[in-house]
């Protein structure tokens, strides 16, 4: 049914282009009546440009292919639309596909997950191992403030895959989209600026949709961080979180209205993705590492720089002897903390990047923190970054449009599956990725691809 609508729309666009040709022929045929010279001009001009006009009509049809709008909502926990009023998101979930549990990559932080969504790759294959990522060979720590550094972002994000195959891409913010990757960027993009209001982000998307067909992007991403910020500052289920959900839902509603007023609803595929869940913290659930071990011989990007403590995931880098010493002391130090040594990481961690993989990883239990004595506790009230096996860390995903199933609930999907979904929706060849092609069949309508 939906794919029929797409076909009809394509036909309509092509017919309109055909009318253009006929109108032009009619105008020229008026000149024919005036003189034989005009007849000669008519013959020469019509027979020569006709194939060119036909070609233009085909191209116009091609660029009117269904738009894929990727909406990234930071901190969109799996159950958040059941706890707060979110009419626009709920309508997408009900009419299209709702993924009950979108499983993040480790650590369940923002940068690793939004970049895993974009590339379909686990951190060990795309180089973004945390919001702060240390590269031993470059002796550099990439941080969120250096997100335009192309050395950080490996693999091929969806906007590059699209652009390489002739599909125009536009990003109203996405992790990695401010860096030139493989010498390319999206056709349209903006460096991240958290001060840009949601309404301006929405307006930019709508302005892109209003471009002439030959310039209009077919892939568009947009990002909203308000829910994540509110949950961090005020806690899960706080009134501030509720207000943020209402505000972000209103932004999504404005996007949907914008598609509707442009006659694009039936032919657009909308994919809403979260990056992780959220859980409340308590100051008394803090593990002070220096009570057990002196780790000054090792480097931890999470426990240095601006963030000195109160972390929910700590990676350590250093020489083998120092790592061995720390591991032997810390491995059974606290019942609420798991310690993993390089070479013995569980399969699901996927942190074995050759230059960036940590030598030792500390993972406190859900809701616990790792810190150092003397570092003041300044919150947050709630956070994420814990094991992706914890349901509290799971995110939500909603998808609606001709490429997606209708009124379907899919229990589990991983964030690395999303890249492959997007390439299928856009009808392009996927680059190497870690997604599971069988799993995504549950999301896609039989007509997709
Ligand atoms: Zn996030």
C-alpha cells in the first residue's frame, strides 16, 4: 500500500515534467505557423533537445525518491514515551515500527552510540571508543571539543555512503558530521552548536526540503539533546525531564507538520533513534579507586582532564607491568565493580581497537560510580555509560514510512543495525558494517530495497 503511494508520487512528478515538455512544444509550434523559417527552427530545435529534456525528466523523478529523515534524540530511553506525554513520537511508534529495546554499544555514552548508528560499526571498528578516546600511536586524546578532527572518525558514516552513490545528504548536527571523512562531508552540514534552539534546527530541515529538487537532500539528519540534559540534571522521571520530552516531541511534531504541508508525508521515511537510556545515581554509591590502588602509572581519559572523577566507565592505558599490577590489586576490590583486562574482554564489549583499545576497563554496576578521594560530588542526578546488558541503558527507536512495517513491535535491535536499515531505505550499497541483516527484516516492509 505504502510503496504503491511512492510509485504514484514518482509517476506524478514524471507526468509533471512531461507536461513541461508538451507545453514547450506547444509554444514552439505557435511559431511554426508564423513562417517557414520558424518551421525550420522548430524542427532543428525540437529534434535536437528532445532527448535532453527526456533525460531531465528522468533525473527529476530520481531526486524525488523518498526522503529519509533521521531524528537523533539524546537520552531517549526505551520507555520514555510511556512515562511522559509525547503525542508525535507515540503516533510514529503506533503507526510504524516501535523497537522496544535498542541496545547501545559499550560504553553506553553519546559519542560511541551516535557514531555507531551512523556507521553500523562497533567502537573497535569505528575508532570512537568513548566521549573521550585515547589513541596510543598518536599520543592524543580526542574529546567532544575536537569533533572536527578527521583522525577520530573511522569507518564510513551513512552521509558519506549516500554522497558517494549520488545521494545528497544534509546533517543538522550528528556526531562525526563536522569532520571531513575520506575527503568528504555531507553536502549541507553545520558544526555542532548546542545554543541553536530546537525551532531553528527544525526550520533548517524544512528549508532544505524547500530547495529545488536538483538541490534537495534525500538524506537529512537532525539532533536534539534537551531530554538527555534534563535527565542528567534533574533525574529520571523528574518534571524537568517531562518538560524536555514535551519540548522535543513538539519539535518532532513541527517536522511532521512540515512534511505534511509539503505533501511529503506518504513518501517520507522517518527514523527516530535514541543513543542510550538513563538511571538515577546516589552519592553513597561511589567507589573510590584510590582506597584500593595507586593508578598514577596509568592513563585514563575519563579520570583526567576536566573530568577528574565521578565516572561510570573508566578505561586505562599503560605498559604491561603497570597494568598487571593494577589488575591484580583491583580485580576483586569491590563487589559493585567489574574489572576487565585486555585480551579477556567479554565478546559484547567490542573495544579491541588496535591503537585505541584500552588495556584495562572498570565498569561499576548500574547506578554506581567510580571516583577519586577529594573530588567533589557535583552530580549528575542521573547518567548512562553502564553495560549495554543493563535494560536501563536501552534506548528507543521508532520508524514510519513506506520502507517500514506498519503497526509492528520489534523487541530488540542493536544500534549497529541502524546503518544497514538506512542503506536499505535509501536503496544504496552498504559499506562494511557490523549489523545483522536478518534482524532488520523485522523493521523493513517487504517493499523496501
Ligand atoms: Zn547521549
